[in-house]
């Protein structure tokens, strides 16, 4: 099956500094693909190149088999884009925001009204169609932005941190709608800081930092490869534990007062650590995508 997105050796520089530094990846039709990384890693720069907002410095980028440099207008007609910021028109009603946006794609008025009604019903906003945008909650506004991105029936939906700033209830409502779109076979490219979001929605994901790809693969595979299935968090770890871990080549993050040990599932080493070194403050849990993310990108704060 031909790739819907094919990026080859993408480079984007600003004043001689590479925000995206020679990355290559593909996204297949119907795939839910995640792009993860710390602040400043190059995620937003990458997706801005995908929808033609930011021109490439070097490399080749094709969507739907067309080169973004020469066919960006045709490509944009087949895209839906949900940006980080709230770009809804506050002077218009909920329904009008969809109808006006439909006009940008030359969708006939009657079809636009039908499409708006369908989307408002799907995102549970039909009862607020005559409300002004400023009257909506944060969760409703994000669902409306998603609805607007689907007005033109896109073949590819690009989501840049779609649930940032939402409360847990609103975030899960958005996740439910994205999962439903996934079942319909829509191709989605997502950037997010929520590891749970990426793990539950994405078929495959890529972690980047400093503009370069660190790893790529299915969430479960990345967890097995970089964190292990079993994790032990040990507070007040002593010299003996550190020596045992080093001697046996066990993966570990040493945080000073706390040690995080990563062991394979049903490992004898896991049992030995549990019996010999976990007499007091130990937490036993499964490995997560957040473990992978922190191990690969570090735990220091990014400004």
C-alpha cells in the first residue's frame, strides 16, 4: 500500500539553526500516527511543513503522492488541520463557524448545512449551534475546532496537541471522538504531551528531540524495548542495590534518593530485587510509554 505521507530527509532551519534535522518517515492510509517530543523538539515545525504553512529548507515531502512544494493547494484541499490555538471566530455562532469555513472549500450552501448538522451531532454540540463561541467551555471549543477541521471531509487529519489544557472529563470526550474517527478509517497524525493519549490512540509513533528521530514503532513495542514490562521504584536505595543492578546489567535510572529499575517480565532478577532490596518503600508497576519518553529525552525541565 502506498504511503499517504512520505517524508525524506526533512530539514528546517531558522537563522542557521536546524529545528528539524534530517528526519524521514512514512504514514500509511488509515493509520493513527503519533509524533512525540519535549518542548522545542521540532514537532510543531514538522507538522507545519506537512500542511504547507512552513516551507522546507531541504528534503522531499509528498502527501497523497503529490509534492508539497509544487502541489500545496491541491494537498490542502484534502487535509483537515486542528492547531494548538483556538482560532474560532468569536463573533460567529457555533454553526456559523462551520458554515463560513465550508465556504473556503467552495462547498455548496445546502451541503455545508447538512455537513455542519452532521458534525455538530457527532461532537455533541447540536444543542449549542446558535451559541457564540465565547459561551462555550474549553472542551466544547476543542470539539468545535475538531468539527471544523472535518468540514471538507479530509483524507488526512493533522492534530497539534488537541487536548492541551482540557480537564480530564473533556479530554476523554475528545479521545472518544478521535477513537470513533479511527474506526472509520480516517488517517490521523497527532502531536501530544499526554503519553496515555498516544498509547491508547496511536498505531505507531515517533519520538523526536533536538529535531532528530530517537525511536519509531508501535507503543507496546517501544515499551518492551526501552522500559521493560516490569518496573520497580525504590526509595532510599542503598549501595548494595546499586552494586547488584550494575553487576547484573539491569537497566536503571538513578535519581539520587530514588532508583527506578526496569526488568523483563517474569524475570528472576525482578524476584531477587523484590525479595532482597524491597523491604520498605517500593512501588511495583508495569512499564509505560512515559517511562520510554523520559528515558530517551531526559528528565530535566525544558524552557
